[in-house]
């Protein structure tokens, strides 16, 4: 994964294109890695996960910009679609 590659190189920016990307596992954002999306509601990271509800783990000094996060969890897809968790 690009996040791990950036961390191996001492940090850096991982660019995420416009689109909606669905994850079922937690993302580990390593120290010194920055996530950069295209903009609010343009780059969407959607997490569909049951259990603890942890979908992003920050492991140090990080920066996240231009990304909307959505969490589906145990809600119905319609409920999750109606209320994104946070836009950064």
C-alpha cells in the first residue's frame, strides 16, 4: 500500500484521486504520512465495518486534507449515505 511505502521512505504525501473508495479494514496511517484528496465530497473514503468502528489509526504526526470520510458500520447503506462522519 502507498501509505506503507511513504512511511518506509521517512514520510511523504499519498495522493488519492476523485472517487469513492470502500474499505472493510482499518487504515494505519504511519508517522509522517499525509493523505491528500481532491476535495470535500470529491475524494470519499467509505468504511464498511462491523465491530469496534475504528477505521483510521493515526500513528504519529499526520495531516489529512481534501477527503470526506463515511462510516457505514452496522447502519443501513441509506443511513450512512445520508450522514458522512466528517469532511476534512
